[in-house]
């Protein structure tokens, strides 16, 4: 074994006397003849690029580091990964070795091959004092490693609360929170909030929110709520909802947080998360306190005391639209009722969220359209904030403007809207020959529905049908109650559309038999996109699916009325 290997082995064994003996030979007079004695190379590196100083920093020996530096060891010598002794000292988290290397002018901002500076390592492993010392020596907390993460990202990802607080108190806090040094278009882009949410670090999330991080910031996978929901972090979901996160934001895959839970998670925690997200999404259920009917209003919902009603819409005139499923009779009723006759049985009280959408948008609206409170049986007033309860879309608009402004995907123009725009701009309208279900999946139903409604001057309702997920074949099976449910509330218009529906000549489009394979059945009715959602909720065989009810569909998350109608028609065939 050569003397250089002996030196490295002595350092690894923390053999201080042995190291002293070896480095003393370095002081041999240079006046001796060349070759008469070979000088020890204190900077010798092994196959991994490790020098004696690397090993000394790794074991955290202050005495060994001091001896090697006195022997002219290069303080910023790099191993094969570009890691320097300061990297390893910061990783170990021992204050004095770090201090000694810094006094020897070790660079705080020189990165390794994977982009790590020493502060990345001290933050990731929760070494508060070392992180503080590095910051005092002007380490830049905004530097990004090859994984596109800052030291704050790593502290939040690994739950290092004290280090996260330290970084948030630095003069670079605003830049860290706003991600000024990150490329938001990068597929690996993330935020401290996303990382903390994914790993369930509640206290860190509280500190981030307190520091002013944008709670609704999005990555490719969505908001921090998407991450917490996907990874089953129930308490984080609760905390984010309390903090005012928008539950209706969709990610680049057009999924809300609730969609993700329904499709990809089956854990026990997911049940609680689903409930939290449903409540936050505005799925409001109420119970009738007394009977109600109105013979003079054909749109009124006939109600008996005790009926459980799912609220579908809330209107500025004070009326609510609801849906009642009669499990015994297997029937469904949809209509309007006054909120004063019901009590809330699943809700979120006002103040849980502070974001309220403007009236007439697919977003948040206040109960009764005015922020009024309703009184429950306990005598207490409950201010109800309803999220994502669909209002009626305005009528009388040009179809192109109407559909493109209807906010199909939370602010993003859909491909369907683009198709309509192209049809109008080119003056090409589809013929009156109606389309098969598989063709409707291509987005062509929009023009077909528009053409049909245009024949009797009620094209203003096109978006109502589209938003509810109806295609022409399913429209042919609609009832007046179904029309009311999608927002055709004017009796004259409803009667006219019902008459025209009765005159439609649509060939039987439902499959003549129910195949054994679930995906084959869904494809046959034009709804293959619900395969994952059904399977993830336990409806993994055709025998179980044929027992579905309207309430089951809502519970699963199949909320479009047209899709519900199509599935129930196919089930009952």
C-alpha cells in the first residue's frame, strides 16, 4: 500500500497520530535530490475521487481537517460527483468542521454535478445551525439543483420545520415563495407547498401559508390539493381547504382533486378525503322539514317531509333546484323549491372558504344568491357557501360566444369550443343526419345539437345540453323533468323542446345485450372514459354495474346529467 492510500485509510479510521506522522513527511526539505525521496501527495484521490479531506469532512473530525489543511490540502477538491469536502460536512451537520472549511475559503455556492450546493444538503437533512452558518456566508437559497429544487423545497419535502422557518425568514423569502428562479413550463416544476402537501407536513404548510405563498399555484399535476388527495394526506387536505384553496381547479389532465381520489386511490383515508372534497365542491344535501308542492308551477319539486334532496342549483330569486331519488319506486324527481323548508345535512359553513365566484359563472355562488342565511331546526343560523353549483347559462347569445364563454374547464377553452368556432368561421354546419354515439365522442355532437335547436329557434340552449353531457341519442329519451334539470325553466320553451324530442326519429342506439366485459359495455354506449372511475370505486364487473342507481353515480363522481341518463338507460335495457 502506498503512502497516499495509507493516509486515506488512516483518515477513515480516524487515526490522528497516524495522519500526523504521514503529513509530517511532507515537510521534507525540497533541497534533496529529485527522486531521493517521494513527497506525499495529500490531495491524492481514490477511484471515487475521494481525497483524505473528503473523508475527514465525512467523519466530521475537526482535528483531521485541520491537519490536512495545514498540509496544503485543496479545500474545494471535487470527487467524481463534483462533491467537495464542504458538501460532506454540511451533509453530516457538524458545525465546527463546516466553520473550519468556511474559514479556509471553501465556496458556499459551487454546485456538484447534480446541482447541489452545501445548503441543499443541510436543508434536506434538517441541520439548522449549519444551514444558518451557510446563509451567513452568503449561500444563495434560491439555487436550483438538477431536480429543479431549492433548499427550501427540500426542507419542505422532508419535513425540516426549523430549517424551513430559517429559510422563510431570509431576505430571499419572497423570491423563494414566488419561484422567481424556476421555469414554470418545466415538467419537473414544483413548489414548496406541493412537496409539503405530498408528504403530509402540516406544520410546514402552515408556515408557508403564513409567509404568503400562493395557495392555488399549479404544476403539471395540479395544486397542492391534488398532491395531498392523491397521497392520502387527509389532514393536509383539511388544512388546505380551510386555507381557501380552490377545490375546482383542474390539472393538465383535466382532473380535479376529487377526480384523482375517485380514480386512483382506494385507501381508508381516501374515503374521508372524498367526503371533504365533495363538501368543498358544493355537493349540498338537505332534508325537507315539511311537505311542499305548487300546483301552479310545473317546475316545482313535490316534496314530502323527510325527503333528502341533492341541491343542483341556487338562483338569485331565492329558489333552489334539487333532485330526489326514490329508491323504493326507482324514480327520480327534479324541480325547484324554497330553501326555507329544508335543513342542511351535509354542508360547509361560511368562512371555510373565502373565494366566491361571480354570479353566472361555473364557480362559487352564495346560497339564495345573496349571502342570506337559512335557519335549521336547532335555531342556529347557518351561512352556507356553495361551491361549483351550476347556474343557468344566459340565453339569447350567439352560439360561438355562448359556448366559448361557458368556461367548460375552469377557464380553459375546450376542444369542443374550438370545434364550434371552426364550424362558424368556415360556415360549415353539420347536416341534419344525426350521429352515432362513437361519432359523438369526437366532439361533433355540438353542431348536431345546435342545428336541431336552430330548427325551432331555441339554439340558445345548446350549451345547457352540452354542459350536462347530452348527445342527440340521449336527448331523444329526455323527459320534461330532465329539461328542467339542465336549465330549460321557461314552460313554453320546455314544452316546445319536449314536442320536438317526441318527433325525433333516432334508431335504437343502446346495445341489444349487455356484454360480460365492462369496458366493452362502456364503449358500446360511448362512455369509455368512466372505466377507471367505476373500477376504482369497486364497480369492476358488469353484474355490479347493472345494479347502479342515480345516487351511486353521484357518489362515484359521474355528475353530468346526460351521462347519468345514458348509463341508467343502458342499465335498465
